[in-house]
């Protein structure tokens, strides 16, 4: 394409709510043959809410939620906000805590009342050598099979309970996936969440390639692997997606995403509508066929 055509394309992009960073971006768009989506905050709205609190010790549900909200108060992950909100709704004040720590794709920890509180997925607990018995694993599986994300809370090395959270799909997620598939693109889901949660979402959306329980660096490695045979776009919103957005031939993020995702991406969907990904592809096709 001529520089003028690219400028025109970029201008139309702005009208369509696409912030396109640089002239060569649209050229990459029309060469794409695979598009990888993050789950939380990308295919889903990213505002999960707490649906279940289960305790396995003398701790009651309120105490469990209060501890969870306190440990999460140092983070801005969507799951964190959901637990803080749930505690607020039940008028549970945050406790005094120190040494907040966040481990991307795993969970969080803090010291509360001289006790170490851990909150996160199964990997986060096994990382700290905290065993989960059959009963707990069984309960967790029931919840994940229902498409809920489950986090486990341990106090000084002992599991206390679990909290389940449910997020909803973006209203345009299904149409977006279908339109991309119609244009011959392979649509792939990659998430840090549990395989059962990932599969529940993929089935609803008609996505048949799923990578679950993937840490942030693992997301970038998957993109790299796909790039051996394909030109790959990544759509993501979180800090945990930034390495993958950078690795992809094309990084796409949404308005309202984490700052580092917005800085790393090549296209920002300014209207915060997932279906504008399709608009970007159509715009690129139009720009590059007009010239030839
Ligand atoms: P996604 O790839 O879907 O955006 P993340 O990589 O952010 O998800 O998180 C993957 C998993 O790691 C979550 O499903 C959760 O089990 C755990 N996790 C991440 N951050 C937190 C947190 N702040 N609190 C509890 N668990 C967390
Ligand atoms: Mg995300």
C-alpha cells in the first residue's frame, strides 16, 4: 500500500474507534491467520462477582471473605475487586495487614495478625506445599465445572476455605468469534484460569483450541510457538497479557485495560467493543485490496 492509502486507512480507523499505532500495523492485520484471546476481561466483561463461600474449619463465611478481601486490597485484579466489593456489601471492614505480595497468574499473600494468609489457585497453594484433601478438591471441581473460578484461602499453612467467582461473557464475544472464524482466522483461547472454566467458556463461544492454566510468560511462549507457522494476533487486557501482546505480530487491547497493555498494543479498541476487532480486519482488507 502507498503511504497515502495507509494514512487514509488509519484515519478511517480513528472514525471507527480504532487507535492504530503506526503505518505498518494495518498491513499486518490483513496477513493474520490466527487470533488468540485472553479470557478474563477480554472475552468476559472482567467484573466477576462472588457466588459461593465455603469454609472447612471453625472460620465462618464472613471471616473467610474478610480475610480474602484484606489480602486482595493490595491488588487491582478483577478477582480482587470482586472480593473487596463482596466484603463491602456485607459491611465487613478490611483488617490490618502487612507484606502484600502478588504473584501473576497464581494469587496473593499478606500477613494479617501475625499469620500468613495465602489466597489463589491450586498451583499457588502447592507452590507453598499446602495440601488439598479429596473433599476440598471435589467441591472445587463442582464449582469449576459450572464455569466458576475458584480461589483457595490458607492461614499459616492450613487450608480454610474456598471462594467461587463468576464472570459474564461480553455481549459481543460470540458474534466476534464467529465473524473472525468466517474470515478464515483460527480463534484460540489462552487463560491463567483452570481448564474446566476455560472449556466451559470456549464451548459457549465455539472456540476449539484452548490453553489453560498458563502463566504470563507462558502466554508469550504459546504465541511464539504458533508463530512458527502463522501470523498471530493477541487480544488481551491485563498486566499478565503484556508479554504476549509484545510477542504477537499484532497486539490488540481494549480501552479500559491495564496501562501496560495499552502501551504495548498496536491497536487499542477505543469504544471498548470486542467486535471492533472484526472492524479492524475489514478495514485492513479494504485498504490493501484498493491499492493492488
Ligand atoms: P486470565 O488469564 O484469565 O486473565 P490471570 O492470569 O489473571 O487470568 O489469573 C489466572 C488465575 O490465577 C486466576 O484464575 C486465579 O486462580 C489466580 N489469580 C490471579 N490473580 C489472583 C488474585 N489477585 N487473587 C486470587 N487469585 C488470583
Ligand atoms: Mg485478562
